C-alpha cells in the first residue's frame, strides 16, 4: 500500500490515538505518543505538513511492529 503524501502530523496523531496511543508531551514541533499495552512504547511525531515519506514510513513501521500488525492495516485507518 502506498504511503499518503499529504498526511500532516496532526492527522497522524489522530490515527495513533484511535489505535490506543496517548499524547504524553510536546517539545517544540515534536509530539511524543505513548502506548502502554501490550507493553510500553513511544513514538515521536513531527508536527510537519506534510510529513516526509521516509519519516512517515519509519513511524508507521514502529507502530506496526509494536502492535503486531501491518503498516497497511494502520493506513486503512487514515481515511
């Protein structure tokens, strides 16, 4: 599945919140998202518009590995 080229940091944060992540802090233009289940993990999301494809791919891959799912399944929640 192709990565969206126009996804903003705020849109990605909304998707991550639907997956169970919570915003734990913000430093400048970066937001730290944390999930506690099945084990604690953190992601850092830049508040850019749009997020560069390489950065987006890395964030989604980390989330997918932690949640034992695929990047494609996470991307289906973006729309």
